[in-house]
C-alpha cells in the first residue's frame, strides 16, 4: 500500500497551485521539458495506448510567432512572454503503436479499428495524459498556465501537418516560473455534496 505524500507536495500540486498569467524573467532549459514528459509518461492509459502528443514552443522560436494570431486577445501577452508554450494534442492513429506499447497482445491494435471508437479513446486518454503532464510540471517546480482560448482549427491547420496530420489539438499550457502578481484571487470550488454522489 502506497504511503500518502506530505502536505508540502499536496500544496504544490493542488492547494496552492494556481493558473499563472505572467512570468518571471527566468529561463527554463529544454531539459526540463524532457523531464516533465519523462515523468508524465508513466501515468496509465487504456491499454497503454498513450495517445497524447506534445508540441513544445520555446519563447523565441518560430512556432510561438505562428501561434500568436491564433490566440484569443486575452491570451496573447501571457503566451508570448512564457518561457515555454506547449500545444497538447492527441493522435487519432495512436493504435499504430500498439504493438510497441502493448506487446503481450498483438491484437490490441484491432480493438481500436473503428474510427469513432478510436477518436473517443484518443481524446479521453490524451486528456488524462495532459493532466498527468500538468501535475508533473508542478511537481518539478514549474508553474502552469493552462488555457483553451484559441482557434483550435487554426492551430491544427498551422501545426498538425506532415507526420502530425492525424494529431488534433486539445488545449495549450504555458510553463515557467510564474509571477504571483499576475494571479487572480482564488475562486470557490464545489463542496463534496454538491459534486459527488455515493451510491
């Protein structure tokens, strides 16, 4: 049986974690992006399908300029100033890697032969992986600015080309060391009895 993590870890991941809108002028090396993925990849997905895909855009890279006109107005400045911006997507053809990811049953690819069934699984499990990713970033000491204010079809058209043509954008997350001055007051959450039912 696993031991619970301590309060400091719980504060870092949940209680004191906030969505950041501005960033300290502190560089974040590429190795951190690799470390976040290498931690997040261990989270479970259905049949280990691992459909999430991540496009990392450094602050001064060409990808950030390509993304800029596709952002909602309120998301431009905080995205253009973040050390890293990550486009989180899922691969609609994730099943092509099932022989690698689920090698003890080579029929697993056929479980996802139906396009609609596969699309639902790609979105669901890709979303699950993206939550692991956000938690991994926080666990490794970075702040996150998750957002959904952007032209999804435009991002797909601009970024999901060539070998990525079957990837679909889900959401975008800015990463770096957040400036606490840009954090809004914490909003309320639903109590257990408002959101949960025990049957």
